[in-house]
């Protein structure tokens, strides 16, 4: 027997929280957002007002204590994720949590144990899995269109770095940014990572270097299937958000290009050109954010497995930690060393 409507509480009213609030209240008819919580009462009130949510509060515990609420979305700062997952599980709430679940594996394991003990569902917010372009690449692998996957290359570059204050608490490039690409490599290849080798630097980015982080990275992954993946990252691409993939197989290849605001191509005596790619993730992945929430709501209401599990949230963190160790120790690192 299925339930018709999922009652939801939102914890965190920042940029991503507001995006989810928009989708829950305008695009997902089987969900009803009842309350927004944020440590900033001003932010919580503004989000509730803008998206016609009945209530707001500055204490997330009010959300967890509310018997009307069946599920929570955790969109608060990364440092709070694992604790909130545990508390939400103990309160009997189903959970959608933004990535990363935490910055260390011990905290993630405690959170996953609490989820298992409570018997609630936990979905990790890796929205790119729901992008139609990436899903087409995965389909090509599943259906054998390109034969045996041999080499995967992922390009992922942001148009500009986040503020230094954010960088200082983000966990670093690998845990904050590349983590999406680690998850995508697993998703596209359908295999697990065995070994990681990373190179990185902060050339031309003194503020990022002063925050103790790197701005540009190249990461190589070896998978249990034998396939190899390479990831090219940068915090700053002057031409916009650069999101491309090429997968080469024994019988062919498949590639996806950047998304653009239009399909116009201008040709004249100076050359052939088009407009820049969509500027950032809010524009590029708008549909995938809505799709991941739709999948979570359906999984809870219809009592089906979530499409991106807590385990799926744990593995990319382990890969990121291996990449950090590889960078610092100048050597390939087996995932067994960190996981």
C-alpha cells in the first residue's frame, strides 16, 4: 500500500536548500514541504516566504521532533551532515543528504549504522547521476553499444572558485568538487576503484593556495574491471562551466559536450563561434536536481530502494581521501589503504 504524499522538512536554507525548496513546492506534486530550518532565522524566514512554506525555525530539532514530518532534506554545512543524519535516523525520518556525507569515513560509518538500525531510507545528493546526458553514457555501457569500457575521461571545471571562507571548511578540492567526478566515474563504468594517483597545484590562484587547497588537479583511477579513468579539474575556467565526458570502448566511443544557452553558431570572415556554455551548476544541472528529488520521494512513498545509497555516498569520500594521500605522498594509493 503506497502513501500519496510525503511530508518534508528542509534543514539548511542556503543556495542549494533554496533550490530544493523551489523544486519541492513547484515540481514534485507528491511532496509537501512543511517547514524550513536554518541557523539563521532570517534565511529560514526568507526561504519559507519565497516558496510559500507554512513554517520556519532556527532550530533543526523542531523539524526532527515534528510527528507530521516523514522525511528531511539535509542541506546544511558539510560539517553538520553526519550528526544530522544520525539524529534524523533516531527520530525515524527518511533522509536526503547533500554530498559529502562527511569529511571522514568514521563519521560516515556511524551515520550509516544509525540509518540501518532505524530502518529509514538515506539518499545521497549526487544529482549528476540524474542528468540525461550522463545517463545516456551509462546506457551505452549497460547495453554494450561501445563494447568493453576501456578508458574514461571526465573534464570538470568551475567558472570561478568559491570564497576563501568556504574553501577553508570545504575539505579541499577532492572532497568538495572532484567528489562528483569520483561518483560519476563509478556510475558510468559500473565498477569499483582500486587505485588512485593524483597531481595538483594552485598556479595563478594565490588565495586558494593560502587557504591550503589546490586549484587544478589531474586524477587517475584504476578500476577492478581493468578500466582506467582520468579526471581533469579546475576551480577557474574563464569561459564558463566545463562539463564533458568521453568513454572509449572496445567497439566504439561515446562523448557528451557542454550545455549551451542556445544552438546558434555564428560563421563569418573572422571565424566560427558560439556563445559560452551555461555559466554554473545551477543552470547546467537544473533538471537533474529536480529529478533526484523526484526519485527520493518516489522511493520513500512506494517503499523502493533509493537510487543513490549511503554506500554510494561513502565510496567517493574514500576515493577523495586516497587522492589527498596520493598528492601528499607522491605515489599511487590503493583504496584499501584508506577504506
